[in-house]
């Protein structure tokens, strides 16, 4: 996703392999999978920490407590990172919605997790709605070898609840939020 760096590597005649684009016979990314599993799980930990009042967050506990709803977590992207983030958030007791633009993947996730996980097609209106009602949003979008699409606009972010948190795991590919740095 970095044309300037790519140009310099080509000028220097560097032979390089982008590990994040190596695929196996089934089209999976075997070198990226372990890191993605870790990143998805850590994203929930980082988000939970950022949600604490002492850190400027809403003061929302992912699991909730008796008499208080659990946090609503939205995960954008149903790949390895997104699935691990959703799994971790559900394990902590959060109310989790995962968005993806691949209906086959949403069906797989629905079959795996049943009613514990809400699945939703990743259209702009659906993303906009989920952003507004979420305490924690995880950006887990990957297009191998390309910049992540900017699915979360500045206008959407302005509609978020005060103290809500975004963890943009796609930041290494430019981020899936317009305001990510």
C-alpha cells in the first residue's frame, strides 16, 4: 500500500516477499493468520482499557453487571482479526455485532456462534447505525496488498456516543476509519 517505498525497493533491485500477501492453495494467508489472531484478541483488551473512565472512556464494562447492560461491540470485518475480536468480546459477555460484505462469511459466523453473535451486511447505512449505538468499534478490514477501504467516515465518528472507542486494527494498511492515524 506504500507506492513510494515500493518504488525505492524496485530501484534498489530488492527481492522481497510481502508476508501478509503469501497465500496457500486455499487462498488463505498462512503467515498472517497467527498475528491476526493475536491482534483481534488484543484489540478487545485495548478497547476495554480505553473504555475506562480513568482513560477518558464511557466507563462501560464489557460484561455489564446485574442491572446494567453489557457493552455493545461492533466489529467491522469478519476475517481472522474480526472473528477473534468478536469471540473475545462475546467471551467477556459483550453484546457483539459483526459486519462484513461477504454473505457467505456471515452465514459461516452465524452457524458458528448462533444467536450470541449478530451478523449484518457492511453497507454504509448499517455501519453508520452500528457506530452510533456502540461503546467499542473494532476496525478489522483487510484487502491483501492494498490500502484498507475507509468505511468509517468522519461524519459517522461525530455521531458516536461520548467516550465510545474505536480500535482500528487495519491501521497498518492505512486504517478503515477516515480519521485514523
